[in-house]
């Protein structure tokens, strides 16, 4: 009997912990209205300049940070790691969109060429304290 009660309690705790799953962001990158502009190498860093349009489904204005992931640029030797950070926050209006140029910065690995003009995978970070970098 005690085993059944413990098993039931375990199942209930497990079910309740599933309720705390991260929700998808309500702010997304509108890739159809965003593009890679150019890149520069300076002082051991690579700078990707991109024009980004963000769409918000929130009922209030939001400030977000952005980061990008580009595994292909690691493979060709341009970047040391695939992660690029944008040192700015972007204001996105309630239930609207915002567009601006954003520069992403990564560690240079010695290469001097980028083989495509595609956007890196851009991610929206709404809360840096609980955010994990995923690719």
C-alpha cells in the first residue's frame, strides 16, 4: 500500500513539473523582412551587420536582446565558436513589429571570407537570467 501511495505521489509531482515547461517566445524574427548586410573583421572579432525585423504578439511593449548561431562560419574558419552576441537591446511595440540594423559580434578564427549572404540563426532572448543558448 505504501508503495502505491509513493508511486501516486511521484506521478503527481512529475505531472505538475511538466506544467513548468518553457513557453515559445511571443517575439519572433520575420525572416522575410530581415537580411544579412555585410561583415567586418577587426581586433580579433567578426562583426555581422544584419537588418532585423521582429514581430511581437505581446499586449505590451517589450525590450529584448538578440544572439545568433552560425555553425557554417565555424566550419569555414571565419568564427572560432558559432555564437554571436548583439550588444544592444531592441524595443518591440505591443502587437507590432520593429526593424533596425543589428551588429552581432563573434570571435575571429583567422578566416577572411564568408561563403554566403544568409542570416545566421537569430534567437530572441527575453530574459537573460533564465535563457540558455541553443542552436
